[in-house]
C-alpha cells in the first residue's frame, strides 16, 4: 500500500519547497528467500513564501493544499515558519 510523505527540498528566509512523494513497498517471500521492492514517485510540490502557499502536481496543475495537510499532518510542522492568515 502506498503512503505519502513530505520532504523539505529547499529553504531559505524567503521560501520553502516541499516535495510530496508516494512511497510503496512490497515484500515477496518464496520459500526461504525474501525480496523487498520499493518505489518512490514524486506526486506534488508545495511552495511556501511569507505571502502565499500553493501546491501543484507533477504536470503543474493546482492541487488542494488543504487536502494534503489533512492527509499528512506532518506538513503543519514543515510549513509552520511560513504560515499566515489568509483572511
């Protein structure tokens, strides 16, 4: 089963880039032999600046950032230095 993970790939005082990746591992056992297969695929990129946050998929289409934050609670801690009120 694939899960999502967030990894900070760049950060400075003005911006932070966060990669969202799908991680999938499968274990195969045949007799006394075991094999582990893994796959990591990029899913989206989140851009955080003091003025805005946005997410886009690999084809540069908008992605619902609220849904990503709900699916991955660890995003809140990564994005915290750039959180702002959107009112």
